């Protein structure tokens, strides 16, 4: 017995030693190499704000398909870009895709450099009529007040489109052509999936035989006070995004009068299925949150570092912690959300058809097929039929060792040396998901600082961006353009 305790004692001691060793040798965030050339380029702030405010005034609202696109605002937006950025329009070859989306090509002087694509979207989500009177400034007024620019699209995503254009206007104003060919692509229906905008743009590039060194789209930010384990701001670069899928569950029954009901009505059968789905959620994995934790782990306190560096031991603990909050729980599994229910149109009529729509956000590693299989197996009820709609697989995972990732993360460090930079899995969807056949390096980032409060403004009431953030995003793009294309030693 004594020997057994001794052995256990040795094993425990050994585990503790290994644990601390790993905690202290955990992957150290890539060293910061200051670039002496980095300059925050001078921006004509009044002009930039004026251009941006006008862009917000144009109500480029996306409505769900099959509602047709309202042409006027998009055409007005195109014109606004042409008026605001004459040097860009003089230099670039502009191509209109599917009537409303835009591609700008800036031909480079060195053909040996693979092109880079910078993306954004011109459309915005609608304003919920009931909330209209809750806005501090009218959502399409583009009001400049209290150091902010207010309105729908101020962050998502007119900031990207306008900041990119401002940055390029400045870059080209010196009279130099880029060494590397650059493209800008601005979709017109990102908020409803990008099937008519970004998807068609990607098809256009495919026809042209264009491949990209990397693609940068919206979808990452500098977050402050977002996660408790680090005190520093965290710049998150999206390197993958979850898939999307709706399944409509339908139970067809004979119907009839509700005074003589069967054992289970259609809605009753559906309710049982829904309970099963909510009780047997998809399996969890810390695989994708780990990519973020690995990068920030070395900057946290010893306890956190111990937990992060020893996931062979602590993974169940981490998963438990993540499950406590909706925001983090979504990062460790394919999520299940019942969103729509339909039964009879009258209280005393048994429905012949009852249906429920369940929305899934799919973790990389799974597919729309595996999700459907899982759902069928869990429900296991042949009275229910399944219809899949609006489905796309999760993206591939882009490398953090590419030229693109290095350029983006280094430039972030130069502009925000207080921030930690880490890759992450994007929970929502972006237009960039359509570009994986054109490059294996797709990243998502916009250089603005947000708190949980400003995050909630995106798609919500009082969306606004501070002038400081907007100017920083212009300077950031200018620097990224310089490093990636205008610099004499643009990386290969
Ligand atoms: Zn967006």
C-alpha cells in the first residue's frame, strides 16, 4: 500500500513539473519587429469625414431575397465613390459585376508578385422601424457629433470600403504605381449571404484566372475588455469562419377538428424533436478556441498559462468554462438554434402541416451532410421530413505563417503596440467565404477598437465609429498597401 502511495506521489509530482514546464515554455507571441519606415500617413481629416458621412447618407439597404435590389442607392454609391476618389478612378480599371458590385484593379509593375485582394461590402442591414425613435441621430443622416460619425454602416462595413479608398487615393497621389497588382472588391449583398455580389465576383476572378497571395475582408477587430483572461486589448484576425445551414423540419398529419385529436399532433411531434435537439447538442471541442489561446497564453498570469499550456490535462475544465457563456460556447461546437415555428392557422383546426426551422452554425471539420445526418439520428422519428436550405460549409482554416498573416499582424502591432494579436474563428459569415478557391490565405480584420458595448451597435441602434478609429483605419490600410505593394521590397 505504502509503495502505491509513493508511486502516485511520484506521478503527481511529475505531472506538476511537466505542467509548469509547459506553462513557462508556451508558444510566445511572434516577436514584434519595428519597421522604421512605418509612418502614420497624414490624412485630410475634414475631407475624409465628409466623404464618409455622405457614404452613410446613401441607404444601400439589403433586403432578403427574392426581394429585388433597389438600384438607386447602389448606383448613387458608385457615383459617390467616383466623385470622392478621382485619382483612384483615374488609375484603376473598374469593373461592375452583376449590376451593383464593384471590382477595382490596380495594375502592378512586377508580374512576379501575386496579386492581393482587399474586400468590403457596400450594403447595410435595414433599420427596425420600431427602434427608429431610439436612435440618437437619424440612421441615414451621417451626423458628425461628439467625436463620432453616426449611422447605419458606420462600422459594418462602409468604414472598410471608404477607408480602403481613402488609403489608395493617398497612395496613388504621390504618382507611384504599385509594384504588386492589387484588387479591391466591394459586394452589394453581404448582409443576405453574398450570392449575387461576392459569389459572382469570385466567379469573375476564376474566369480571369486570377489567384491571390492573400485576401483581406472584414470580420476581425481590436477588442477591449472582451475576455477576462487577458488585460491587454486583443486584436483578433479571422482565419476561418463557421458554416451556415437551415433545416426545416416538417410533420404532415391528416388534420381535422381539434375536438377529436390524435395522440400527437404535428406541432406535438415537432416539439418532441426540438426537445431532443436541444438536449443532445453537438459534441464540443476546444480545437478552434485553442488557436486563439495559444497566441495569447504566454501573456496571461501563471494560473491561466498553466491551464492553457496543459490542455491534455485541462481541456474538460476549459470546455466547462466556455460553456458558461453564450459568446464563448458558440466557439466550441456546432450550434443549434430553433428560430421559426409554424402550425395551424386557427385554434380549433389540426394542422395538416407543421414546421420548424432550425439554424445551425457549423464548426470547421463538420459539413452540412454530417450535420443533417446527426440531426436525423438524434430525432429518429420517421414522421418528420427534412429540407435543407441556405447552406454552406465552414471555411478552410488559413495559415498563420503566410505572408498575408505576417503583414497584417505586424502592421497591427505597429499601430497598436498595447495589443496582443491572435488568430480566431469567426462565428458569423463574411463575403470572403466565397474566395477559398482563389487563395488558401483568407483573413478578416478591420483596424478599429471596440468594446462589448460598441460591438452591440453593429446591426443595432446608434451604430457609430469614432473619428479617431476611422482615421486609424485609413492609416492602417495605407501602411498595409505600402508594405504589400508600394514598398520597394514587397514580400514575395
Ligand atoms: Zn459586414
